[in-house]
């Protein structure tokens, strides 16, 4: 569905007082373009109407009209800067078209998230690490490749030892029930 059509449906939803449906429609628009500041501002307005202050702060975070109490409620709900960046649901590099207040707010959040992540581990230039050109902001989200491996290990252990545990349990039950 095209953006103008979705926005007209959102307006109709809001006239009927259906804030949840309006929010769902706007989130679907953000799935297509996560950096659309107009949609983010409208979503923040929907949550303001619904009385959900933390969500209004979340979706208004990148807009100029976000209220300080909304931003504070968002920060209180999502305490770590890394978590705040994650739930902003931004894809791509830095958001484009930010106003001066939102740009400062976003830069501060990225800096706090980078500080939370700690110093990044880089290879020395002689080890073949790619050289960066210009200033880049370190990624605040740390991916741990071991996590997928650990989950796989756990599933394998359950698959192998789960049936073994059932058989052993059945044998013990039989022995205990046959004992005088």
C-alpha cells in the first residue's frame, strides 16, 4: 500500500479512536523506510494521544518536537544506550535530515552506546585490517558470533541426551517398581 493511502487510513483510524491500529499501520510504513521522520513524528503523536509517554519518546526521539519528559520516559524504559539504539529500529548508517536538536540527541546516544560497548578490538594495520578513511562512528551494537554456536550446542545436547535421559529414567522407574 502506498504511503499516502496508509496515512489517510491512519487519519480515519484516529478519528474513530483506534490508536492501536493507527500505530500498527505507521510501524508498517517504517518497515519500508526506517528513517522517515514524518512517519516517526506521526507515530509519536499517536502514542501521545494514547497516553503512552515512553513510546512517544521512542518514536519522537529523532524529531524536533519530542518533549523532554517523553525522552526521559523512553530512557527510563530502555536504560542502556545500546538498547535505546536497538529499539529505534534504524537501518543504515546515520539518520538523514535530522534537525539540530535531534542530531545532538542522536549523537549523544551513539556516543553513550559506544562507551557502553567499550574499546573496539581492531587488528594492527600489518595484520590486514581494513583502513578507515575519515571519521567513523563505532557501531554501538556488539555482535557476538559465539551466541549462535552456543544455542546450536544446547540444541544438539538436548537432541542427543534428551532421549538418553528418558531411557535411563524409564529403566530406573522399572527397577524401582520391581524392587520388593
